[in-house]
């Protein structure tokens, strides 16, 4: 089902959020479903004060709290974990396909534990020392590993791409190449559908100056990915055939912030 006029294409939808999220709370535990957990969704939401907001979220948990079904998610608008009451959803849609989910409560309630019952599924086997054996590698695990690897660089590239308030197919191609390189690093190269969804997830990011600073800090903490990050930024600027002043300004701002972060770390050492 296509999104209606109220729910236009996600990449073109304006993101408007209230200053205070009245219903947002901390994350809570719950069972995982690799087909939903970790997926990108579009949400139009009305909080307890009647304020409406539009967000892209990466769904993490579904829980019952105070007799209300809630979704704990990574809100890409806030770049924070938030909890949303399902009964307050106005529109809930698959962020990859754009399909509107007509009954979010019915769609999500099967993922939430009831009362104090433990998560379903057999207990993990333990070795002779009593330690649980590691979980088998699955698509959900590979998706998280790939997202953690490519997201910081993706934020920086999207800050370049969206500096002129448009996203061309050539710029999307740069993001696709970044995800492809990350998939080779994380051994997820055969997961074609997951890689396509990851490209769309990165392209839906709305980088703010604060988010760019956090992304640069992550690359400094763990070592840059990709290693030639400045050349990727230059490639993004040239992707549509010309470097416009807005892209040049964004490039300078990213490098200036990076230089400031490096100097601050040197000063603390």
C-alpha cells in the first residue's frame, strides 16, 4: 500500500518535533524478532499533550508498561533512544517499502512479553566453565554490526549530500558503495536485501551539527572507516558533477570540527 498524501516519501518528509517529548521514556527489554527489530520505520506520533511529530525510528524493543503497549526505538530525529505509546501512533509505515501498517497494535503486540514470563526460546547452552556459548551469527546480528560500522561515515556523507537540500541518484550511489565496502568488512556481502535496506536507512538520516560532531568522535575513538574518509567526502561533493558552495562549506565545516576534536584530545593527553 502506498503512503497517502499525509505520509509522503520519507526522504522528502519534513521532520518537526516538539521541544519536550512528554511520553518518551527509557528503553526496556523484550524479545527480538529479526524481521522487525532493527528495522527502519516512519512514525507520525501524538504525545500526551497533543503535540504531533514526524520521525524515522529504528525499532529496538516492544514492551508492555503500565498496561500500555510501547515501542522502544532509536529516534533518528533526536539521535536518542525513545519510547512511544502505540495507541498514540497516527501513522506507522515500513521505512524501506513505504507500506502503511493499518493496525500497529496488532502488528506489534506479538513481540512484547506478557507479565513476568521469560522470553520464549530454548536457553543458550553453556560450556564447562559455565559461560553461555555465543549466539550464532544471523542476519539481525550482521545488520547491527554493519550499521555500527557505516553509520558514522554515513552521517558525514549525508551532511555533504544534503547541504544543498537535495539528494541525487549519484549521491545515493556513493552511500551504496560505502555500505558495500562495510559489508565486505563485516562479511555480510551476501545479504543483498539487508544491504538495500541499509542504504535506504542511511539516506533517510537528517544530520545536524551535533550529530556530525558525534560521528567524528566515533571515528576518532575506533579508527576511521573508511580509512580514506576525506576522499569519500570529496567524492560525495563531486557526485552530481559540480561542487556547489553549500557542499564546499559543509566540507570545510566537517574538517574544522575534526581538527578541533583532535586538538582537544591532544590537549587532554
